[in-house]
C-alpha cells in the first residue's frame, strides 16, 4: 500500500487538551507523535535556576515528537509540552509508526523529511541565538510567526527568543513607533 498523507492523518487518534494542560511533563516517557489540528503547543525545559525556557512552539499543521530522545530511547523526558490554547491534536504511538515503517516505505521518507525539517529548524534557532542580537531574532521570528503575538502570552515568545519580556516589549514599541 502506498503512503498517503491524507490516509495517515485519518489514522491518527484525536485528543483534546485544555489551555495550560500538559501533554508531557519532565520525568515522564514520551510515547506519542502529534499533529496539531488546532491550537498552540509550547515545548519547554526548566533551567538550572528553576526558570522555564521555551525551546519550541508548535502550531496548526505542525508534526512533533513530544520529546525526541524520550520517544526513541524510552528515557524520562527533560522536556515539558503544554497547550497554550485549547488544542485538538492527532497522535500516533511508537508501535503504530513502527508498523507504518514496515508496511509503507513511503512513510519512512515522510518521517525523514519531518525529522530533517526539525533538525534544520533547531539548527537555525541555535545559530540565531549565537549570531544575532535580540532585535534581529525578533525580526526573524516576525517573518513567519507574527500571528502568535495575538494568540499566546508574550513572555512565552520572549522566552523562545531568549530575551526578557521587557526587552521584547521595548523592541515591539520601537517597531510600532518606526511604522508611525
């Protein structure tokens, strides 16, 4: 049977999460891969000072592993995943994905492409943190995610961009002033 994204999505299990509900908490084992039908999910870690640091934001039409290492190795997750809005997701278990990999070689290509996208996204973010200042990171974020400012708390966006909420607010005010 040939792999079809449409059929794959139809095979997913639907699950709803309420705003602020966790899909995965640090210390739990990740057992699912998700697709965001509706809503926004943040992926965050707790740093050595006890602060939450947002490392990824998933929104509509994104596929994500709640925790890559935990999912593949069966280790406890160091990542937390939380719905920032009421969310509707589709999910698949590891066994279901393993079966798809065996039955439909086209699925392996699809999964590899999604993993490549994830690695590229992660690499770009890491390089951006090192090579760009806060203003440049915000400009880059706005190019593809401007809609998130009207949907999720700004301190989450600030954390994702590795800046304080005050810096984010100051930069946004400067941008608005420049447009006037």
